[in-house]
């Protein structure tokens, strides 16, 4: 009996081992720090429209919630539809690699406002500014990954409408936060969205995902997998 119990536990643990692929993300993020500097030619993509966007410190909250949101979403995809999990995770990894290549070849920066030293929101903004140099802007990784969660939840057949709405709200809040805390400009957002659309199209149309996602993942769903109902 103890032997059977142990085998069952090991089988359950093995079923969750694909979640370890999420650890690829922090490994790839090591390159962010290596490239986050202003050496060489640095460009600015700020437009007159960007200058009209106000600095709104309260948006530092969704900005900081970005990382746990992405991890939670990947786990949710895994529990709901593994095909969507693998597609989203692979797209994110390829997107990160693409961003780092752009940063290495075309470095950009964003002008930041002066902020007061009082108030919790301003202190959180100061924390971000002190830990993240104003480079590695185009395309925005915050926007890339947040928009990717919208793409993933849109084709996940087992998600409830309430859960999907929450994902849209969270993702859009994070995307807007990149502008309102002056970490990115409009072209950074456009570049990130375009990159996701290209990678998503290529992976679905020109790979095995065409069969698993389009034919099975959306039309039929996955048996015995359910989330958010």
C-alpha cells in the first residue's frame, strides 16, 4: 500500500514537471541586465503625442504586478489547456530573444520625469527607476508578454468569460502603465504588439501547433481539463 501511494504521488508530481519550462524565462532575462546600458548609439522614439501623455504614479501598481501576473497566467494555461501553455510559453521565449537582439542592435531610451521623494507611489516609481535603467525600450517586454496573455486566453476553450475579462483588464492596465509611469513610448507598444502577432502567426500556421491548436485546442478543447468555471 505505501508503495502504491508513493507511485501515485510520483505520477502526480511528474504531471506538473512541464511547469519547470517557465524557469527558462528568468534565465533569458539575464540578457536584459547585460544589455540595459547606454553605451554606443542610443535613439529616442518619443513623439509629440507621447509628450502629451501625463505621468500618473498610481499606474506603478499594475506595472509592478506584471511579473506575478505573467507567471500566474502561464500556470493557468497549463492547468486549462497544455497546448495553449506550450504555444504561449514558446512565443514568449522567442519574443524575449527577439527583443534582446533588437536591444543589442538598436538601443533606445525614454526620458523620465523628476519625482518627489514623499509618498508610497513615488517611492515605488523611484524603486523602478533605480533598478531599471532607461534603456531596452523598443519593443516593450511588459507589453509583449501582457498582450501575449490576451492572445492565449482568447483561444483557451476552458476559460470562463469572467476570467477572460479579468485577463483583458489586467493586461490592458499593465500596457497602459508603461506609458503613464514613463517607462515606454507609443512606438514601444506598437513594436511589441506587432512582434507578438508575427510570432503567433508563424507558430500557429507554420508548425505542429496548426494541428493541435487550431483543430483540437479551440474546436474540441482538452478532455478533463478545466479552469475558471
